[in-house]
C-alpha cells in the first residue's frame, strides 16, 4: 500500500458524507446503497464511522459530474478516467467525483458504482494507489463480481487510523504470489500457444515468447465467468477452450464466451454422481477428465464418452498417485499438477520423467 | 487475445503523452513524445509507470505498456504532485 504524500488524515474519526446529486443511470436507492456499502468496507476494518447527511457541508461530498467541473481535473468523456477523490482536508478535501459520462451500474457491467466508490473513498481517507493488483487501491478498474478489501488495503488504512474497535479483527483477501512454496493451481489450459494457470479469481498468463508471466483477473478477460475455475482444456481442432466449475462448463473462443453456455457436464455423459471435475486435458482428439482417483475419456469427434471408463489414474498413469489439481499437454507429455509439485508424464514411454515444484512455471 | 502492434501508432503516442501527464506528472512542453521518447523525462516517467504496474521496465511504450494504459482507471495520479 501507499499512503498519500504528507500522510494527510482525518483527525475526527466520525465522518459525514453527502450525496450532492444522483446519476440518472441508477435508481436513487441503488446509489445510496452502493455508497453506504463502500463506506462500510472501510469502517469494518478501522475505527472510522460514516454518517449520511442530506444538507449542508459534509466531510466527504459526493457528486456525479462531467467534463470540466472546476477542480482542475476535468473528466474525459466515456472510458479513461472514471472518478477521482481528494485527500483528507477541509473544503474540497475528501470529496469524491464520479464521471457522469460513464454508465454506472449495480452489476458486472461497466462500471460498477460500488466498486469505484470503494476505491475513491480510500483516497478520501488518505490512501494513494497500491501496486498490489489484488488491492482495491490498485488504480485500474477490475470487477470480479465481488468487492472486498485485500489485506494490503487493510494494512494501509490501519497504518493511518489503527485497527477496528471490533475485538474480532477482519482480514482481507490476498493475491496469489508466484513464488509461494505452498502455491497450488485450480486449473491450467493452453490457449493458442499460451498457457493459463488459474488460481481463485486470478490467472497467470505465460507466453512462450515473453519473458514475464502476467497475473490477471479472470473477470478482466471474461467478466461473466465465475472465480475458482476447477478444470480446463483446449480443443485444438475447434479453437475452443472449455472451462469447468462444479457441474457447469463454458466454451470460449479467445475472449468470447460461446452462446448457450454455461451447460451441464452431464452433456458429456458423466453419471449424476459426478458433480465436479478436478482436471481435464485433450490429446489426439480425446479428452481426459480426472475426478478423484479416476479418469474418463471422451471422444471429441464422436462427441461421446468412451466405453470402459472410469479407470484408475494410478494404473494408466503410473507414478501419478494422488488426486490431480490440474493437467495440460505439451509435446508428448501430460504435465500433472498435484499440490505444490508437478509431474511430467511421457506418453510414449508411459512413465514419469520429471518431478519439480510448480513455481517453476511462473519463472520462480 | 490482444495482438501486438509492431510499431507505436500516432494515436498511441498521444495517448502515452496524455497518460504520463495525467498520472506521472509529466510536464507538457508542446514537444511531441515521438521526438523525445528515448530521452528523459518521458523515458523516466515510462519506467516509473512500468515499475509500478509490474511490467518489464524498458522505458518504451511497448504493447504490454500500451495495454495497461488503455485500461479504465481512477483519475488520481500514481505519483505525488
């Protein structure tokens, strides 16, 4: 986290706010609720309280304005700048302005008012932009479907105002770190030569020609997908990737989620007892689905599950004993990921040829 | 998935200039960024921006940098006035 230069702070921890005008994009009640919830995020983790007032000067004045609104920081029309807020202080200090040229929403469509307000109020309280991509105070807009403070945000606000008076101290979410020795993956998929490693609401994107591995939000690329993807595979013949969570799955062509999804995994021919898939991989027009200690094999061309399955993972893939988190194919290898290690399984010799820590895939 | 442009386009040059002015306190002197992008202060500001966002620090407006700059964001500068 980064504190605003000069460490400005409110001396009084009981602050007032006033909504000066309302955006026509949303019912007034939705605006009220978004603003109230945004303040609540910060009051939950600090001694601060926020009271709404309906007239007069409040500590934090909130308005929807467009273009040049006479504060030396004009807005720029749709997109680009979404909002800004001023550091703690008298008069304009603490005030938050939202660009009326944006479309404000209370859902996953751009731009979610609650999400943006929560960020701006961080500035109103004395926080600057964080370099932690998982923090609410990261400057770029992401909406994962949920708005929550990261541990980084909590550390920041508590560095200014101290901890909450609540005896049970709340904790925040944290972005996964590539070099964490306890790191595990939820799912892995290749996509047009890149490899995507899914973890919670994030994925790392590894490109063979690029030296760095990017960490992104799933929602940045696919806003309507859920977090916590559990399995994924690439169908090379159809240029599609399939992502699985619980008994649902989605087909994606690059950025675009195909129409008619999500669908139920029973379409593949799984029995009703299978309610989630651990890992999946496609190889030579067959897709292997891993569930607990067994796997199924699906014929991509006949579009049906092959007879004789499920089979034991351990008997077909000797050396891969435990439950699998993720798998993908590279050359003639299946790369199985289980906990913090991966196994390279040579499909020609039918044996494991390498075992190493999974962090290696993230250049760590 | 985003394609990687081989050259920085004219509109990207303007966008980089505006972005650095808005968020990295780059002083505009009317000179086009194209003419000065391999020198300070533009290069230094670009490096600051790339470091902040965890990008490869090149001092050049490469494709990854442009992608981040094009994302919608808060209007509060990342560096202090």
